[in-house]
C-alpha cells in the first residue's frame, strides 16, 4: 500500500494518471497518523517532530472507494524552507520532477494549536493550491472545555474544513468527500511561493490567524474550561513535573530502558526456543530426505541454518520495537529529547539530535535521513558522524548470541543488564566522538532547540502493533538478500576443498582444506592478537554486508548442523568447544568480551557508508567513519582482551 520515495524516487503507477493529494502541515500535527488512516498503510507513527524526513506515497484504502494517491510530506513550519527536510517538503509541493505537483493539498492542523498551525496553511492557500483543511486533536480540545466552529473556520480560511480523528478513522470519509468536491471545482492556475520575507509580514499573518482562532474556538456551553487553551492539560502538567525533573526524570528514563532490555533478553526466550526448534526440525527433514547430497547439505546447513540464525532473534527485535512504539504513541519519548538537551549541548549537539539517535537504535540509514530535521549544518554533521555508533537492531542478534555465551542460563537478568550497558555504552561512545569532533568543526550559526511536547495519550494497541509488524517486516526484508547471498557464498567456500586435498580425511577436518580456510589464513595475523583464528576473521568480513549476517556466517564456518538439534544451542556448544591450533580455547570470557566491544564500535554496514556520503556530500567523512570506527574498534577490542587477561580473566 505504501512505498517511500526519496529525492530520486519513482512514482508508483506513473502510467495511470490519478489525482495526487499531498498532506502538509507543521510537525507533530497528526499528519502521518492521518496518512495511515487514509491509506491503511503500516507507516511508522511517531509523537515527535521529524518522524517523516522523506515523503511517502500511498493509495487511498479500498473502503474509501476513491482512486487517489496520497503523498505524506515532511512537516514544515513555513514555505521559506530552512532545514533539508523542509526543503524536501517544499520542493515536492511545488512540482517534483518525478511526481508532479499535487492536484490538491490536505492541510493538517492541531485544534489546540490553531494559531501556529494555520500559519503554514495560510501560506499554502495564498500560493494558489486547492486545499481542504483537516483539523485533528479534537478530543484534546474537548477535554480542555472548548468547541470548534467548523463552518466559521471554513468561511474565514476560504476553504473546506473537516474535523478528523485519524487514530480511530473518525471524519476520514467526510474528508475524502470534501476533497473530491473541492477538486471538482478547482480551477487550474499558477502556483508560486507566497510567504512573508520579513518580520513585519510574519506579524501581520499571525495577527490575522490569532483573530481567527479567537472567533472559532469557544468555551463549551455549560462547561468551565479546565485550563487555558494553550496551557498543557492538567494531567500532562502533573506528569511532566515528575518525568521532566532533572534528577527523577532522568532516573525514570534510565530505569525504563533497563526494563525494556531485560524483557528483550528474558521474555523473548520461550519464543526463540520455539523458532529454533522449528527450523532445526525443518533442517533435519531436509537432511533425511536428501541424505549425503550436496543439495541437502546446502539447503539444510546453508540456507535454513542461515535464515534461522536471523529469524530466531525476531522476538527480541519485536519486543524492542513494541516497547518503543508504546513510548512513542504515549508521547513519552518526546520528553526524552528535553531530558537529554542539556547533556547533548555539552558535546556540541542539542535535543533535536535525540530523534536521529533514537532512530539509530533501529537502523542507521533512516537515522541519518532523520538528521535532515536539524537546521544547523554543524550539528547535522556531528549527528551523522556519531549515528553509526548507536546499537542498531542488526547488532541485536550478535549481542544476544555473545551475551548468551557469557550469561548463566539461570540468570537471564545478567544478559538484560549487559544489553542495557551496551546500549548506554554506544551513547557514551557517541558523546566522546562528538566532543572531540566538535573542536574541529566551527560553529557558524547559533544552536536553537524548540520542541512542542504532545499531550500524554493512551497508546492505541492497533497502531502500535501495526507499527511493530511493519518494522519487523522491514528488518527481515532488509536482511533477506545479504543473508541468502552470504550464506550461499560461505557454504560454497567452506564446503569446496582446494586441489590436492587428501581423499581420506575426517569430514570434520575438511573445512581446514576449504577455500574459506585459505582466505581466512591471510587474516590469522590480524585475528591472533584478539584470541581468534581465521574462522572469526571470515565472519567479520561477511558481517560488513549486514551485521546480522555474523551469526549465520559463524554457524557455517563452525560447521554447526541444522539437522534436528536446536541451532542456537548447537552454536553455543560449538563455540565452547572450539580450539585454536595450540589446543587452547578460542571463545573465552576475554575474547568474547573483546568481540562485543568490536561490534559496539565498528561501522554497522556498507549501506550506512553510502547513505552517509550522500547526506553529508563528503566522501572524506564517510571514509573517515569506516577507517576510524573499524580501527578504533580493533584497538579497543585488543585492549579489552588483554586487559581482562592481565586481571586473570581468561
């Protein structure tokens, strides 16, 4: 139903010309939630500015019985675009070369913030676009004891107005009906940016809008307003007194994150065991059906083993996305930006960097794109520089496997604590890099951080679940190609032996004569200081395609079979029994800790490099991230391994 389209994207269904409706409005007005309601898509909804940094295209949901495309533009506060995401929105609004200009604009405004949100609506209308005004947050307006005179607002704005509640679909059919009526009466004409260029012009528009707001918003008859119109809801004010407290607020935030990471490690385990058993059974069936054949070996120990090594971690990833979805939909995560603004300012950033950094815990690529919302080029570059250090969801399978090696089975809370430490360590690493880099990047403009905090709302399970399912699907879709590709290549490299291999050697020793071993032995001098041999070296190289590939690659080079035994348990057993050439154990507390540190710092994947180069316009910066983070990861891993050994921890 929906497909993201970037600046070089291709409009879907370009051969069939159907009307294009563009959603436009201020950040945090409910625009993307309305996009979901209109298209039935699973696009992620976030309760903070900057959630949409590219525009997305969808078709109207079938039940609306109307053929039209919907374009969800990034939020912008004026047609005089300043930040890159606002420039994307304005450029798409005025005749994008791929999509063309929209036939109609659906202007979205928050009923409780009309004096701000009608500012950009006025500019779009003055610029010549046929438009319909969709007013959201009507329930919050009612809670405050006010009503909206829709008819008068339509008269004063000279465009149709519809009150909608996109969270439950209220008013959506009426909105589409109004759009069809307005489109039928639209007269083609020139469209050009009409926005005030000076402070006097801005004041004039705001004065007119404030007068409109005063006229159309009235106290509900018989009800005394609980609070002033623009004052926060009483419940929101009481909660913010605690959750935004400089001490208690930060403590609650940290404890919330710890609870989430403990749940990731503990609650997900039964589901992971079930997935592991199912794939192991499937591998056993293939082996039994095709005994002794290379096809059976490839399918069971190449494809099935590789795919299962990623799918098994879906419960943990789903819990992470589900928890973040609840926090986003409730409005709590927006408070996180306020809490971390002062600490971020100390390292050359501000609270706006929190949104991309938070996105980095899912994937660095959309996180880098989210940095477009930062107006200051200096702060934008610093944010992009440190985003690869955020522990993305692709690292989670690696952490889960390595922490499982270190964690006693009867104490899963230790793994949860370790995962929490890793996530906060990634933030500390980013802070250290930003502090150093900020000394070399000069500040050319003042740092300004303003954020509209949404009211606290009860998360809607339907929205959160759809968002979680969509994000998990994206994770699997992104991982599918590199996993199948790498699994196929590694299976061939570890199975095919070099010419001259003795015919009568044990099957378990044949991998030592494989092409993977030949290539891997070149890495022995690099891996030996970390306590590993060529097997781990090969998996590290493979993991640069995608971090989650590490687990499936390790299973292949360790010759862990998927023929009936639980794969994760078999892989952990193989790690515990693996030895180096001198007979000493390869995977120890020290070496595994060093490997965790390597993955904590090393660049996520090569796709991140491409996006970083595109967004910064600097090949040098992208190359510095690759060399600097990989080299730094190796050095810190070396110090970890030998530091633990010096303390008597093997």
